[in-house]
C-alpha cells in the first residue's frame, strides 16, 4: 500500500476548484511514493457547493475513470492536511490505495447486507449519515454489530443548504449495476473495509468536567432527577457555584454547560482528569425547578454516570495532541538497535514499524475555526504529531465512533501499511 494521493482547493466556481484538485491528484499519482491507480475515492465538499454535488461527482468521475468507487458527504467546513476550509466554497479528495476485494461502497440503494450475503466480510466501516434519518442511532448500532470489530466511524453531514452524500460504484452490490451520478439525500452511506485493511481510530473530546462524576439514581426519559441519591438540580448548582435557593441566576451559565454521559460499567474520566473516549457529550435542554430535575438531549436511565462539563479550548488541544501522539507512537518500532552495523531480523515483526498511508478526520462543527484559537489550528496540531501525511475530512453535525453519535469530539482514523 502506497501513500494515498490527495488534493484540496477553494474557489468560487466548483469546476475551477475541482480542476485544481484534479491537478494535484494527477501530480501525486505520478510520484513514485504515491499510488498510481487507487480504486477508491473519498470526496468532501462544503455546503457552498451542495447544489452542484451531482455535477461535481460526474466531472471528477469522468476525469478519473480508473477510480470506480466513491464515497463522501458535505460539511459546513472540510479539512485536509494542515488546512481547514470553513464557510467558504471548497473541495477535498483522497484516493485510497486499497484492493477492491477489501472494501464495499454502500448506501440505501445497496445496503451492506447485500455485499455480506455475497461473501464480503466487513471489519469496520466509514459512515456518512443524515442526522434527520429516523431511528439513526439504532441503524448505526445495527451497522456496527454487522462488522467483525463491532466498531464504525464517520459523521453526520452538516449543511445550511442541501444535505448530500456521495456513493458511487454500487454495481458490485446492486443487481444490474447502478446508474446516475450517485448523489443522495437522507439515510446512511459509506465504505465498509475488509479485515486486511490496517487502520487505527481514536476519539478526542473537546470538553472538561466541572465537578465530580455522579451516578444517575433516578431518571425518566430525558430527565435526570437524582444523582448519587441527591437532587440533580442541586448538583448542577453546586458545580456551577450558584446558590441553590436562586437557580434562575444560573440561566446564562446553564446555557454554556453540557453533560458527559457514560453507560454503566464504562469509565467516564481518564486518569489525567479528562473525559474518556466513550463519554457522550450532550446539551442541557431544560430544568425542572419543582422536582429538581435536569433535562438532557439524550435518553437516560439509572446506572449511567454523568458529569457536568463545558467546552474548553485548552483541554481540546491537549486531548487532540494526545490521540495523535498515541497513534504516531503505536506505529513506531518498539526498539531500535544502537549498533549501526546490526542487521534487522526480517522475521522479528514485533519491532517492525508501520507508516501512515492516509488519514480521515471528522470533527464537530462546534470545534472548527475560532475554538482552537486560529484558522486551521486544529489540523495543524494533527500535522505536528503525525507529520505530513495525506488527510481529508469534514466538520460534522455529530461524530460517529464505536456504536454511537458523539458531540464536540474529533474522530481520527489512519490507514497504515508495513
């Protein structure tokens, strides 16, 4: 597996942006270090180009006929190596050097189940979804459970205009072949990867806890009534340092407060004090001053754990650097000989390092831009940790990892090769 060719550009006219990206791709495909004929393309556009999505797909597919399979979506912002395009017309593409028998593009027209019925084994999947899809959480769980790892990654399309997804090359799973430009709205689509595709995924949180982690001991639907046996509203006032007898004085603070939820028997905090990867960050949507409850934007039940938290740029930077550094260090050799004359043992795979062929980064729309202090600062942190690697991604209305939808997080996935 060679490096994945990639390109990105911004221009008011979609065809100029596409042609600039195509020029970058062709140049890299002629570079010996990059793949010359990758079969899978990932395409991300900002919502400025949403209404041109069919034309963009047809134009790019015609220019790269060897790339028979495409997947992607739209975001209010997109990203590539060391740069983010937020609230401007832009396009990013990465071509993945993955054997055709090790991936399948899927959508509502060609469900992954069809490919698996034909013998394809899905290890994991990149998922693009419309947040308005009915029972989306259950669909994501079902999709994850159909893979061997029980793990999927990706994000929800974000757009102020039309929400679109790209899924082209469905002839492998659709009887009689697929026709048209393969641009869809609603539902889910993406790419499932086989067991031979090597990759690593990490989740980074963008919030810090304001107080202690408490167990939900009484709840109904979306309302938490008691934490550790005490009124939930009192716990919130305590963490916000607001007098309990005057909860209305906390209205402004509550608007900026979030909750971190974790399932029973699942860690909530890391040893360093930050939120664990499995924590779901959700909004507070109301207060019940009569029953002293706190309503949150997620179904809750007794046994879950909850921590009140707030968005924090410093914590987000540190946690993003942590996951990128963890990925880099996990790919480095476990030990290096200090003897310059020593000959490496080709059979000693335990010390053989790996390298990154390409990467996908899905971040929350609430993290991009000013939250990290400067334009493209979030992507620059990743580059400093991983190096100059091929990368594309988008800013999502919700990030997908494991079997659930997150908020205010980043999901970084790297494809590795020996």
